[in-house]
C-alpha cells in the first residue's frame, strides 16, 4: 500500500487517458494538459476510459516513477469536474479513492456495485 505525506501535492486528471502511455507520454500530459511542472515533486494521477486502471507519475529528484493499479473487478469512483482538466486532492482522499471508497458518498462500495 502506498502512503503519502500530508503535504504531498496531488493532481488528478479528470479526463481518461490511454493507458499505453508510459513515462514520456504521461510527463507530456502533466505539463501540457494539466499545466503543472512534473519536476515539482507532485503526484499526477491518471485513469483509463473504463476506470479500471490507474497510473501515478512522480518525480523523486533523481528520476521518474510510474506506479500502476488494475482492478480485477469494478471501477474506480472518479470525480467529475466541469471546466477544468484536473482536481487537487488531499493525500487521504487519494488513498480512499485507490482503495475503492466512493468520495461522493464516503463509503466503500459493495463488491457487487464495483
């Protein structure tokens, strides 16, 4: 399980992306689409169209990390945001999102709803 510090900046890309993108493709999206500096040390979180895969891009000062998660069943509860390409998240909200808690209702979805 990943843990994040309370001061970690997290940017969630609202629009789905092609999960075939790797380091350079996600880096370009963070810079051009989200209008953020990937060298800043922030986490950039991307989801696919089916919302069953997530990738996180992170610069640690010496290199780039890409972490990925694929759900075997269900979908991630992804926020909708009109008028922007990203949402700023608190580290606890990202942890809940990645573990299957619906941020809208504040409870974990039942296995048959995922």
